[in-house]
C-alpha cells in the first residue's frame, strides 16, 4: 500500500526505513523515538496498515502491545483502524474488526496489554512484533512473554517510545542500535538505520504551532526538567539521581532574609508535613512562603520533633493566624488526616488536605523541579535552624524515574526529607492563591 499522503516528511522517512529493515533484516529489533505529540501513533498505524495490506494474500500475524490495554493499546488500535478506513475509502480495500483484532484478508494484527497481569499466552507474531511506549514495558515480562512470539517465525520487533530513566527496555535497544548504525559500512545504511528518531525542531519545521508550544513548555518547566528532557529533547532524565542538580540548589537562594513575623501588606501561604507523635524519627514541618512577584519566596521554616498532638495542633493554628496564611496545604496521609481535619475546622477553607499517594508525590516533585528551573521558587539563606535543615535536605534529596513517567523522590538512607515535603506542599499552596499584590521598595529587596 505504502500510502503516506497524510504523513509528514520525518514520519514518512521513518516508515520507509522500518519497512526496508523489516524486509531485509528479519529477526532484528528496530527502535523509534519521537517527541510527545509528534505523531508516533500515526507512524505505527501506517506501518501496521502497510504490512496488513501487503500480506493479505499470504497471511500472517502482527502483535502490538502497550503498557496498558486502555487507553494505550486501544489508542494504537483506533489509529490503525482509522488508517485502514482511509485506505478502504481511497483504494477500495477490505478489512474487518474483531474485538481488538484487525484483519485484511488472511493477515491480522492483534492489540494487547503489556501489563504483567495480562494473559497474552498463545499469540504468534509472524510478520512483526511492536512494543508501544516501550520505555514503560517491563523488560523481563516483555522478554519472557512477547519475544518468544517471534521465535518460530523470525519476525522483526519494533519498539516505539521516548527515553526516561536511561535503562529501560527501549533505551537499551536504542543504545545497541546506535552502536550498530555507527559501525555500519554500507552507504545505504544511512537511509535505513536501525534506530530512527526526529527532534521537536523537525516537527516544528512542519508545524510552527508545535514549536511555539514546546518553547512554552520549556519556559514553564525549565530546560533541565526531567519531563521536558524526556518528552521533547529525547534525553534520559535524572541521570544524577538527584531531585535537584547542584546548579538548581545554588539558584534557589533568594536575595532576602528570613522573617520572624509577617510584614504589612504581604501575602503568605504554608505547607505542613506531619510526622506524628513520639520522640525521634521524622519531624513535623511548617514552611511559610511569601507570594512574590515571580513566585514563592520561603521566609520561615518551623520544625517540631516529638510534640504531643494537641500541642502541635495548637501551635500550627497560632502560626497560621499570626502569618495570616491565605492557604495552607497539609499532609493528610495516615495520622496526618485528623490533624488536617482539625485545622480545617479551626481555620476554615484556607486549609487543604493532600494525601501523599505515589502519583501525587511525583507531581509535587516535578513541580519543585520546574519551580527551581524557572525561578518560580526562592528560599531565604540558612540563617535559622529550620532553614538550615531545609537546605541540608535539598542537597541530599534523591530522585528516581519510574515507569509511567512518574518520579519517586526522598531522602537517602539515614536522612530525612520532611522539610522538602513541607516545601513541596507550600509551593502547591502558593500556586493556588492567584497573582501577587506586593508593596514596592522594601528594605533588602
């Protein structure tokens, strides 16, 4: 079929490269990386459609897997079905849909979940095996359950996705293919490499609006943000395994000092990380930030260890009233729930509860990185015990990318991250208070 009229130039180049390699290098694994929203699913749909049509007489099977059936594999299925419908309308092709299987004559393509909880036994890939969003596929599961689908057929494998933690199934295959391409001596290899990718700048050359969007994302997140690096620059994120790079930590220090009390005409927000009762262990931390012209400015950090619950609640209430906090985001995980509920009864709707689920903590970590990268967060120098503890934790805090584009972060063994967690909650509070209305010309500013 090889109908590429709806594909952009970089997409058509990748499609032809894949079709060539699948034919000439059976049994090999080929890789494709494209930035987010650059049309990866369209390339995959065109590839599957072309192979189904070209093999409709002799038959064969394609297996497409993604980390989840809904929505990921289903999106690939719908895109491929739409591509076949367009071909049917233009060329009079016939195809059928049976559940999550597409058929053209005797050839078929089945779309499966790549989750380790899915039952995928019994399928064979005689034409091609595709792993979509392969950076999120469990490598051991894929190699045990999906790779053998090509064992008796010699079919090739294509992995699509974006980089993430640097050692995923996709990234290992990309590294091997780059070594192959670098060592290739056949001049034709330049036209059909084993690894294909396009940059966001290539996409922007066809879609100027896409280029404007990527620039906005870079301004919003920062050029070193893990999500921006992974999804747009196609660079593995968080190679240092730190929540903040040393340059980001250095850039966080503000040109203002800590405060012991609020200043007239200023607005403040807070973040409370709750540790529970008892000596030792974690601390309860209240971080207070001024809403500045350019973002949040941390001016006070209070740390409690082993305080009785009732005394702790009373002291937090008193500080919230003293600082006239417009918004206070509280850790309501576990034993923090009754404290947060009590604060809301005492202080009203300015108090917001947040449970540290894995997705929520990941989002808070990304928010911290973005704020540090773009100058939307500044912290007073370590001139009080609370601020000193915060700065120590910021330098030590570690981060690890996880499947699904999430970020796990926390203290290294033997250390704490209570102040960093409180800072993240304070930043969330500051972002929900609206624009600043600050007096000008304050001393020290």
